[in-house]
C-alpha cells in the first residue's frame, strides 16, 4: 500500500480531539471523514480541524469515503455492531476501550474480524507512552530480574470534565454499563498487570464501594467510585487500585522483581529502577538515595529531550499506538495488542463486575 491510509472516525465526543490530533501527526495516514449520530457534533469537529467531510450516518460515510481504517470512539454499547459494519465494508478497526460490553461480545467482535480478514486493536494507550516503552526495554534487559508482583494505580477525578458529565445526568451511557464507572476506565489499570501476568484465568478478589456522599435520588447513587483488587496468578500476584478520592491524581505501576523494583509514573512521565541492595546496611541506605537521585535525573533529562523535540505531548502513547496499528494494517509490523490479551482483560472485567455488583447489593440490603 504505497498511498496514505484513508482513516475515518465514528463518535465525535471528548476523546475524538485526541484522535484527530494524533492522526494528523502521522505521515502515512489522512483523516478523510468523521461521523456522529448527532450531525452537529460531527460538523463542529470537522470545522474545528478543517476536515474534508462529516456525516450523521455510518453506512453513508463508509460507502462514500471507502476508508481503510475506522476509529470507533462511541459508547461501548455500540462497539460490536459498528465494528461488524466496518468489517463488512472492508475496513480495519481501532476500538476505544472498553472493547465491548462483555467477554462474549469481545469474542464475537474478534471472530468477526478474523472471518473478514481485517485487523483490529484497542485503546490501551498507556502501554505505548514513551515512559512505558523505556521501562519495557530495561525490563527485557533484566533490570529487575523476574517480576514477582505488580501494583497498578489509576486515579480518577469525578470533578473533572469527564466526571462532571457523568454525574450531571442519570441518562449518561456510563450508568447503563454493567461495570458503570469502572468499566469505562479499568482497562488502563488492568493492561499494566496482564503484561506481566500470563495466566488466562487468575484468581481475583474485588471490593468496591461508593465514597462520594452526594445523593441524587436516582441511578447516579449506584455509581461506585472506589475499587480494590487482589489478583493472583501462578507465579505473579498484583494489587489494583481505582481511586477517585485521593489527590493529587496518580497513575503509576510498581514492579517488584527478583533483582530489584521499578516505578513508572505516567503523570510525571518518569521510569526509575532500584536494583537489589548490594552494600552493607548503612552504606546500602546511603547508596539507595543516591541511586534514586541519579535515576530521576536521567528521567528528567529524557523528558527534556522529548520536550525539545516536541514529543512530550499528552497523547504521545495514543499516537504511538496508531502508528503501530497502521503499520500492522500495511503488513509491516506485528499487531500492537493481541486478541488474547484483549480477551484476558475482558474476562477479568466480567469477574470484577460480578463481584462488585454483589458488593453493591450487599451494601443496599
């Protein structure tokens, strides 16, 4: 394929701006059209970025624009049907997280893609942040030995632009998800665990509750906003935290290995490694603080370099994922995220929501 990939986008909500910006950064792709059930949303996005076409009907857009790749950025209730419609039109598909409503729908979507011989991926953007790529290279070189335990933390702001919209209306689509607020976010938490935990069906203990005290007198009162996970595989264990109460917001992963531990801060964009202590106790403690300082200085230097090269932008991981997916579509690289990993996380999410639903019912009684 010697020409640019023709890309279209369905769903012109809050995440769409990030997609438009990152597609525009890639030299081998062009965004030819956007579509939304609310035509005014599509028109506003097209005008804002000077895009060539906008639509209010998916079938019309697919027929008129014949895109190579479609990005689906709609609520997950529509992901399966829209993806199948795009596969039937000969398109490869990028699906925003969550991939579909439940494990069964995820299986159906992947089977439809393979039957149509089309490529697909999901928006696990943090896995492709520059800081995550840096750490992955260090881990592959044996920086901390074999991973024994993972801690993944994801902070969420209910008072932020996304949270305010969800709490602002009982009709918001998040309230109709099986896992509600968690389902729209914990892909970011879980894929940082499954990268190091190969088990198909690990043992999961999930506890959730509602910390937000405001009472709306409607479905919004069912919105749990704190989640704690213990996940145990055959050789690796993990803690997972979704937290809306702690400030400032944090997004990080800690990896504990047989020869040291690593910390990846996705907000500060720093990745640091502390090897196992080699010196006697007093000298070892002194050496640890010096090593921490050196690691953070190196991370800061890398960030300064990225900033100078205009690569220190918020959606850097999103753009990297797009580039890898488009390369896979062209047959020039592997799939960035395997179908197996998508399904493993989908199964884990179903199990978590089964348990947290029981939590909610128990609390209500």
